[in-house]
């Protein structure tokens, strides 16, 4: 084991000899069995730089982690120092320029609350406690995506530490290649210590979810699909089959009950929002719950009632080029009430709008050429259930393969693979060049590697 006595930082260095080692190495996704050489709990960019320099001097690698929602593909992290940034929680909002500077440990809900105090919004996803930096480096598909694109398209600057331990701020004029790569290409090019983000002048909107018994089945998915096709870009929506676990985070009426839910966020006032949702209410009948209301933008990440504490999860996603009736039938057969699915949920997120149009200077992920992205996840409370979840994910992907689009979406790719299985070939070629230029020794570890090959 390496000797870390020479590594001096303001934060803490945890090693396998510490009594709380098992707690220190945990990721948010408890399925990830992280076994690095040490965990550095950084408190500043200086701490991060010191750890990276120490790693370079001692032939070790480094991996950055805010929360560990996407930790499953990282592997055991042998020969690696895991840099946890959870103590770096600074947020600065400039309402005049509608920008935010956030440190690497800031959670989505924290940014939402801070921006909301100025009647502004970031681009939050469905989880309130996901790390904003990791979410953004992987793209960031938000409840405002169809109107405003991916979160990574709204990054103005990135503060980071390169593989040689140098702290830099990169943007469209300074190290523009590195700036491009980190916006949607994952985190394997540097350790990010802070982001400078554009905020949106969205103070509140009409949003929520309709919750039905899962027995409404494929007909409800078809009704949703046809409704979604008619929507303006100001509406982003999701349909999902879900069986909420019997845990306190889930409201009592729906614990353990197979459901179909339709969630949406409608930019605009309540009357327009009600008119948008009205066709669903009229077509699908009585709900178990109807949470739609005019709400502050900061509430968006709570619509799905995702767990806000660490849980084990095995998941995966597929981009869907089109959703004809045959695809709806296949999705329902594999995930609906009669499927016998061991999954917690399977969902279809509606794309198009700004997500489908290349963003000017948008970064490595400028758009997705697909109609939907499908994401599914199960909670492996036993090893047998884990095996069943893996098998059903493979079954679902095979069932939907006739309608799958090329590539994938970074943040929903939760099993080990290289970046070239996710992003287009021309993007991966450029990412490989940038990786060779800024990290030729492959010191920075990320959840999906860039296959750099020979120069």
C-alpha cells in the first residue's frame, strides 16, 4: 500500500487502515464497490491540485467524485486516489449577469434553491441530490431540456486541475479544446473544481405528475406519445412504469404499488399549463395522485420523488429513434404490469426541441438525434435480484433494439463501456486527441474511458 504521510491537504485523507474506511469509500450508488488506494476529501481547488501532483509523483491515478450517482462503471479503482469533492459546496449567484459559480460538491437542489432566490433557474434533472458537476459533464438532461438544450450547453467556464496538477480556468477562449471536451464528454480530461453556469429567467412553471394504476398499460403510453408529439418546446415530459419501493421517501398511497406516471414541466403560467395537461386528464381518467401545480423552478427535481439517500441501483439507457405502436407494445410487454419485471422503473423521456438541434458552441454533446431516451433501473436488495435485474435490462434492450438510435446518452450509461459506445465517432476522435494532449499518461480516471490509442 502506498505511503500517504507526505500528502498534506486541508481536508482529510482516508486509507484502508482507518476504522471508517468502508464508509469513506462509499458512493451514492451502493452497488459500486470502490476500493481505491485512498480517498481524499478535498476542501478546495488547492487540495485537489496537491492530490493530483502527489499522484503524478507516486505513479498513481486520480478520479473525481461529487456524489457517486454514476460510480458503477468506475470499477474497483486499484492504483487510484479517489478525490471526493462533497465538502466543496460554495455557490455564488450574480443575478445581473444571470450566472452562477458552483464548487464541485454542490447538489442540484442546492443550486436550484440559491438560483430561485433571484427568480432564476438552472437546468435540473430528476434527482435533487445528484452532483451538479457530474450531471453537467455527462450532458445534463433537465426538465427544461426541450426549450433550452442540455445543461452542458450552458457552461461558461470550468475551473479545473489538469493531470500534471496545474489549476486552470478554461472557457471558449482559454484552452477551448479542453472546455469543449468536458461539456458532455464526461470527466476523463481533468478534475473539475468549479463550474461557471448560465442561469435562466424562469422563476416558476406548471409542473408535476399524473399517477395512474399500471393497468392503464400500453394504451396510456400511446396516448402519451401522441400528446407529446403535439407539444411546443416549452414542455418537457416523461412517461414511466414504476413500482415505488416501500421506503419512507415514497408517499404512503403509492408504496409498492405498480404505477404508470406521466411527468411534465410546462414553462409559462398556470392557465397555459392546465390547458396543456388537460388532454391527458380527459383521456386517461381518474388518477391515484395528481401533483400538477404552479411551482417554483427549484421544485422541479422533486417531481419524480426520487430517493434522496444512497441506494443500490443497476440501470441502463437506450436512445430511441422512433416510437411506433409496435415499439409501445414491446416496451409495455417488457416493463408493464404483466411483464414480471424486477425493475424499479422503466421510462421514456421525450426529446426533440432544443435537445435535437445542434447547440452553437455547445460542447461535445450538442444534441441527440432521437425521439426518446429510455432509462431503466432496479434495486438489487439481494444477489439473486441483482442477477434478475441484469437479465431483464438485457431483455428490454433487445426488445427495443429495432427502434434504437445510434449511440446513447452519457448519464444513463451505467454499465462499463468506452466513450465510443456512447458518442459519435467524430466526437470520440476529437476527444481522444484532447485526452492525449492533456493527459497522455491516462492519469485521470472516469466512469467511461476515452480510448486514446496511438497518437
